[in-house]
C-alpha cells in the first residue's frame, strides 16, 4: 500500500542537499517518488532525513549499572561479567529498541558475551527474533576468540597465589575451551542458514587480533573470500593492544593485508592506535573504520585519528558501542561528537556536517549489509527519520540550514518517527513492536537477582582489578 509523508524540509544527501516543502512517497518498503513544492503549508514543521546506523555495538546491558565505570577496557571487560545476558531475547530487544528509538534503521550486533543459557545457535535465533519484533535491520556476528581470555599473554602471574576458590571463580567466568576455526565457520554457516534474510546479515566476528590465533584469522579470511561474507572485528582499541602488537606482532596489519583479511568486506572498530602506514593499508583495501567516540572516552582508550584516516581515503562510519555519552544509545549526539572532535581545525574543515552525516549513513549501511546508500531518492529503501523541526529551530528568527542546526543541537529527543523498510518502528519516543519500559523493568529484576549469585566475584574484584592493572603495566609498557 502506497504511503506518503509531507516534510517541511528533506535532506536527500550531500550532493542534493535540503529541499523544502516536499512529499515523500513509498510503497512496499521502497521510495517511489519525491514531489517538490507539495509539502505542508502550515501546522507542525518536520525535517525528514535518512535513518541513522549504529555501525558497531554488542546489544548488551548498560555497563555502568554493574560498576564498570572509569576503567580501561582491559578491566572493564572483566567487570562486565556481572552484566552477562540473563535472557538473550530481552537483553537484545532492549538494546535494539533503544537504537531504533534514537533513529537507527540498522545496527551491528558483534556478539561478544553469550549468556551461556542456551546453545549459541538458539541464542542467535533469539536475537534475530528480537530484531524482527523491534523492526530494525541487524548485522549479527558471533564474536570468537581462541587465546588470551584474561590478559594479552600468560595469565598465570594473576592467578597464582589466589585462593583456590577465587581462582576457580575467575576460570569459570572467563576461561573456555577454544573453538576451532573449522567449528566456528560451521557454526557461522548454521547461524546464517537459520536467521539471514532481507533484514538480517550474518557476518564473521573475530574479536580482535590479540584474542585470535593466526589459524583462526586465516580461516576467517578464507571463508569471507569464498562466500563474500562480511567480517567485523576490533582493531588497536587501546594502548595495551598497541604495545602487544609492537612486541608480539609488529607486522600485524601488513599480515592481515597479505592473507586477504583486509578487503571491502571488512569493518574495523576503533583503530584508535593505528599508525599512518596502517591507515593507508586499511584505506587501500576498501575496509571501513567505525569510530565510537564516547566509548573511547568512557574507557580512556584515546582519540582516534579519524580525520587522518578520512584524508587517506578510509571509509568512516559511526557506532555507539553500548557506551554513548549518556549511555542512552543516542547516535545523533554521537555523530555530533565525532564532528566536533574530528571536523577540522580553524578554517580547515575535514568535512561539512552534511558530508559526515552522509558518510556515516552510507558506510554504516555497507558495514551492516543494509541495502542502498541511505539517500532519500527514488528506488532506495524507505528508511528515514522525522525530526521535530519546531523544536530543532526553536527560535525561528531567520532561515537556518536545518542540517547545520541538527549538528549544533540535535539529539534523540527530537526524533518524532522512525521508518524502516516503509514501516514505522518508533514514534514519539516509543517503540511500536516491543514495550521497552516493560522489558527494561523485567531485566532489572532479573539482573538484581543474578548479581547476588556472583557475590564471590564481587568480593574478589578489588584484588583482581589490582592484579590485572599490575600485569598490563609490567608486561606491556606504553609510551
């Protein structure tokens, strides 16, 4: 059934810019027509723009609620064991719904912490069901690691000397029998057979080079080349990962290039500590970099060289990584922070806000396997967001470019409606397909009950945290 929406202003893309008084028509999930000069003459004003993309996330609980605050990634990962998914469907539905409510048409789920409550294939099905109920497009990659579960090397100095019960607590939480490369590829094939479709893109998800053996990375590269399946992986997120690479794998990025791992099928999260020659190799391969500004700041990981990456030709996307500035999954604010941090110095601009917006949407869709460029043009998917222009342009003193205003003061509270594949999935701050407040209330009760079962881990946390920080400072010194 054909549907139309009238817009006071509509942003098609960086080349076509903003058009006023427009009617956008769509049918069967596809934009069929855009009529200029046919928009509203009065009433509430609206600004229609391409839907956003959260190009790197993990669909997990809010970390600060479990005390994972103000610590580097290497401790943060261990602490967030307290927030392992209690119910995979509810946990994913809450995260996906928050992204949808904020205006995202698509989200990457790099699934790093399974619940352990069911077989991994069933867990993937539960997440796909949550995405379907929310109405959002997802890319799903089961994260895999087969080495260094606690630190980037031998963890015995941390474990030795601990009381036997404490050691068992740590090993039970973090040490698993590694999955073989063959078994991981077979499991990914099975997940793809079960859940892939027009709204779900199944990808390969090595957690990061320091967590993956060479045979595992080689198997991932080979399978991607054979099948065309995309890859999603963290790279050089922290100073300790940089130091580990320099000590143990100094030609890491070159090796990834030489085995065919770097390609247009690859998306790399963070790359905060990538050097100029490594950025050049990433750019030349056609791979994308997803920057996650607030997450990088929360975890004291550093300021990524995103402007430099863009100048050398890297495709840039933006993700929330479960740690937006206010831990509210506000991807619009996240894009604004990227613009503020990397948009230029003085009169020399890296890009215009409209160009950054278009880059984040276009490359985010490629990273997640969402079809089309995201531009609001005939033939593209009907994925768009309606912004409350009366609130955005609250003073109405003189005509101001609404895209400029969006990057000056925009946030998720201005999102009036989110349409994905022609279907309204969120409106006036509420999700249409799931009851987000009820889900969050149910999850809180479940987490409160579960935290009590992890009392031994909480009790030993101060000692574990001190041992971990000591290991990294002694083993991996950073300049």
